[in-house]
């Protein structure tokens, strides 16, 4: 497929020059999938340095929630920048207080909350773990296989979406035990409710034989699992987890770094099931591209932190707070509802495509957090890892920016302001890319070579 918006080969000459410079001076640890070198963006569109236009359905890994350079966000940042660029958390400024008040008004826990400010998701998770240890006096935690919570040493102890993220860094923070995340498409126990099976495993096996419940400070979970495959838990599972935590005095931490701030058609993904955590971590879409994270916790928990128990230098940066406040305005007024409407439309169109394809095993998601799991066949359900990688690369060559997750899932996380026309265009590119990738993987498989 040759898009009318692509004017050079990919990567183009200017992009190749920058790639040659970059490889000499930038860490090779970044997991870059294809050579996209950005020049500028507007809304759900992005242009590379050679003038090629792309549809961006990755949105900076679900960060650019209001689209690239939304005028209201840009204006808020500009106005904040004219006043002052930084004041450390040793002092106060109104933007930080306003954002904390806004979180309290959103009432994610159904009771008063307090907030701590950071710059990223992993730092928010680190702080949440420290808070849980501090207020419970307990040292153990439970996480979920397939989860992604960051790459610093505490959050890395929970991250298990790919072994490469932990390889070479053992030992991480001790005391973390992983359990399966319920997956109806790939059940651990045939014929069983997968959510109940996981809950029973924790209660009846783990707590009885390996992990004393009285020593567990918190259970950390993504309400919808992100890097692990965009897995949506079965109804009743999160409530069951809430009940289990309450029985044993364990805190429940929801990592909403990727799923929060309107991404799923609700302000927070956990609202789909009416379950409220004790602590929530936020980042990514909160600042529409500016680096900000938050720990939001029940006031009766966070107020137990003593002076100096936790802190940082850049948390609550005035520019980032201004961007977050503007983002929340846009999400509440318009984009949360748009994510729900456009998400339903997108899911329906993908379900239609699934019905005609033997390699689309499952379509799942909520709002604009959507996964398309590719398999070798619907009968075998064997993950089609090579095909997934090929689709991602062919989509880039055809003008659509995508990322994968899990073993073989294409994920869609466009800006929340995306419209039907952009979704339709993306679907045309997706279909062409899937066909091209399928043909290429068949040829390579026949030749006995990797695609």
C-alpha cells in the first residue's frame, strides 16, 4: 500500500542522517520498533523530518491524550512559563494545590484523598509502594504476571510483561509474589471463571502455603492490563480482589498510569466495575505530553506520612500542573465521552474484520484502549509473534504508527480526540498492512527464514 501522504522512502534522507547521529551518542536500551523521526504533530497526526504524514495511534504510549499540541494545553503551558519554570516542593504554588483539589473532587476513592506529585509512572509506583509499607508496617506485596509498572528497582520487581525488562538486574526489591492475571481467551482452568480461579489461588493456595496474608502490605494491579496484552478482567474480579484485601487488611493499589484519565471512556478504568482502590497511580495521559505523575491515596492513609518521609525535587512542576489541569478540563468536558463513543465504533469495526480473518484471535478493550490479538489460527490460538511484528512494521511503512503488547497483540491507543474519519483511515491501513504482513510471513515460513 502506498499512502498519498508519504513522499519518501522510509526512513527518508533527513531521518537517516539523524539516526546515524543518534546511534553514536544515545543509549541502545530504548526499545525502538521502527525508524520514525518526528518533526511535529497536530491532533492525531504526526509528521516526520522528511515531511511524511502519519496517523498516530500510539500517542506517545497513550501519553498525548488530548492530541499533539492541543491549543488549550499549549496556551496553559505558555502562560505558566511566563510566570516561573520551577519552584521545588519545599515551597507552594497554586497550580499544584489546584490539581490536588481537582483530584479530590474527582473522588476516585469515594472519600477524601490526598496527592503526591512526581514526574513519571514508575516514580508514582515507587511512592505508592513506600506509602503502603509505611502505613501498614508490612513488607510483602502481590503483583500480576504480565504487569508493567516501571523500570526502577521497586516497580521493576512487579514488572513482568517481558523478561528482558528484568534480565541483568536481579535482585530487585524483595518480597513480591506474582500471580496470574485472569485471561478469558487463554484460560488457566478450562470451564472455570478465570477471575474466581485467580482469587481462589491467592486465598486458598498462596496464603495457605507460601505468603502469610498478615505480612502483605498491598496488592498492585492494572485494572486493565497494558503491556501484558490489553487484557480486560472478567466482571466481578476486581470487586473480589477488593473484598479479599478488606478481609486481610491489605491495601489495594490500582496502577492507572496507562488506563486512567479518560483512556477507557471513564476518567479511571476502575469505574467500569465500580471498585475503588486505597491508592492509585497516574501519569502518561495526565499531562498531554508533559512529564507528570501522581500518587492519589485515601486521605486517612496519606496523612500518616510524616515530614520528610517522601519527597522529590521536580514534582508538581508549574508547567506540568498547568498542562494537567487543562487536560482534565478537556477530558471531562468532551474527550472522555468521545473515547467511549469512538471506542465502541472502533471495536465494532475490528470485530467485523475479525469475522473475516483466521489470524485475529480476539478483539478486546474499553474506550480507546483496544487490543487485537494475532494468532496462527483461531483453532490453535498459538500466538503469532512474527506476524504481529510484521504488521507493526508494515503499518509504519503505510503511514500508521502502532505499538504491540503482550506476545502478539497490536494495540490501539490514539488520542482521545480522534474522530471517525481518522479511525476509518487507520482501518484501511491496518487491513492492507495485515494482508502484506501475512503474505510476507507465509513466504518466509515457506523458505524457512524468519520474516
